[in-house]
C-alpha cells in the first residue's frame, strides 16, 4: 500500500530535525556523540548502524559515534576521552596542564581521569589513555572549550605522583611555578589535601625550595649543593646590564670576601646546539668585568658531580658559611 505523501513528508521532516539536533550536539563535542545521546534525540541503533556501514559516520569507541568518517582531530580526541566512559570524567595529566598553558611538557597521548570501576586502559588507535580515581575529582574541575579538566595544581600533583622518577616529578612542579600555571603554595596545599600520596614528602621538600625562589630543578639542585657544602645561598635571577647596555638575567650570584662578584650560569639541554653555545660564550664575555667573574656548568653536573662544582665555586671566592655536610673534592 502506498504511503500517504503527508505522512511521508512528516517522517522526513522529523528525521531532518533529529539529524540537525545530532549535528548541533556533535559540533559542540568535537564531532562526537554518545549512543545514549543519540537515543535520547530519537536516533535508534539501526540508523546508527546504517550510517556507520555506509561510511557517513564512524565508531571510534563502543559507546561513542563520530559524525564524520575521517581521523579525529585534537578536539575530537579530547572529547573521546570524556565521552567514552560513563560517569564522572575529566581531562588530567599533561593534557589538562597543556590546556592551561604549560609548555615543553606536552604529550601526544590524551589522558582522562574516570570514576567508573570498569573502563578501557586506552584507545590505542586514537592515543587516549584512562586513569581511574576514587577521589572526588569532579569537584576539582574547571571548564576549557566545554571540556571538564582538572585544575592545574591538582593535575600537576597527581601527575607528579605517577611520573617514573622523583626528579621528573620535581621538574614538573618547578615548571608549573616557573610558567605561572600555579604557585608553590597552592601545590603544597594540594599535596596535603590529596593524602595519601606517593612522594608526598619529596614533593614538599622540592616545593619548599621552589617557594624560596628556585624556579627550575637546576635551581633546586644548586640550592641543595650550597646547603650540602656549607656555601652561602646565591642571589638568583639577578638583572644585569652587559657592556653594550643590554639587560641580562644571571642564574646565580655571590659576593666574595674580596668584593668580587661570582656568577654561575647553569646550562640546560637547550644550550647544546651550536647557536646557543656561541650566544652563551658571547654573553659570558659581555658580563665579565674586572670585579665580576662568570663560571658555567651543565645542569647535569649539579646533581651528578656536585662536589666538583662546589670546589670550583669555593676556589673563586664563594663564601663558606657552615661546615660541609659532604666532602668537597677536586
């Protein structure tokens, strides 16, 4: 029996309205919708199956449908982390910190924290990982681009707990403070609030040094070197003008008993390329004067051969103010 044209037109209108609602929702979620959302809109499983089979839509996860068939972009992968697992979820780890401005700690993997007891470990094809937490993290979130993400201090402390080494954990916390993503005081407060926490005591020690003015792990290492060897703590990030009048910032400075200023410049990994090395040599010459001597060391020396660095500093006049806790050797 032929279908009444009026009925057919009404069906088409309602189908168009449903698909428009799907498109609007997907546009706000990186091109993704959950099967539960589709059901609420009125799009049944058979329609979804036909569209996926025809290549109009795709199914990047069992519970999530993409309204395109191409690869997911960054926004889509972030939304995939939020939508895949039912219940509370939030972007966490490096993903949350990158979205709040942290640089040089980015990762290709999208990290989502979930509350559900059953969840996939990761969606390898889309490089999305899931971390389960029993903590009430949903109340510790802010929103970015419509996505729930952990506040920077919470994300940093929980990530520091999971990093493979204590040094990496300290470096992350220092970077967050140095780049003004959060403060040492806020991080320390969350270390206490998130108990029990692996590495809590080590994080407190590092944060105490960072709060005292050390904004990188190299600076933290230098402070520890001075304490271990009884040296006066230096003034850090001192503003100077070189002979050409340009403003420079030195890593560490001491005033010796003779009145001469001792400057220590700490070179990280980025100083290893030729251009940086040449620039650093020119900078050192421009800062050196009859009453100011400039020494340089690698950041690795501060933690691997601190005795040698301390000996060199003492030799050029850095004041010794307390008995050394470690033997200084040359």
